[in-house]
């Protein structure tokens, strides 16, 4: 099997390309119960996708403000980004601290 960049962009292998886009993006004024059910259904599609990790990283790097990408909702991606920024800040601080001794 050729490497993904030789075969085409990662999204050409995405399982969601065969599903209804409405599953991954909220309609306006969607009731909470309907949104949660739709997001869970979208996450089930993501769970069987061969490019889920690439999709998730794309959504985190962009960052994509809406929809389910790589098995994460927009709110879940915000949490991941906050944790990454915090970890990067802590690592940067640790790198600049003088050695104990």
C-alpha cells in the first residue's frame, strides 16, 4: 500500500466522505438531546475511520471551530488545545529553570 501522501490527501480515505455531512455538523437551534445523539453517531463513524488521527490533528491545527472531526466535538477539541498549551508552557518553563544542586 503506498504512503498516504503518494495516494492523495488524507481526507480522500475518510469514512465520513460516504456519510451524510449533516451527521458531523449541527443544524441551527438543534435541541441538546438531538445534538448529543447526532454527535455520538458521528463519533461511531469516526471510530472506524482509517484516517481518524490525521483528521483530529487537522482540526486541532486549523483549528476547526465546528463539527465532529477525528472523533472529537468542538468543545472536546478546545479542551485538548488548552491542555496542549498548558503542557507546552510548563515544558518551556522547566527548560528555562536553573538546575538544582
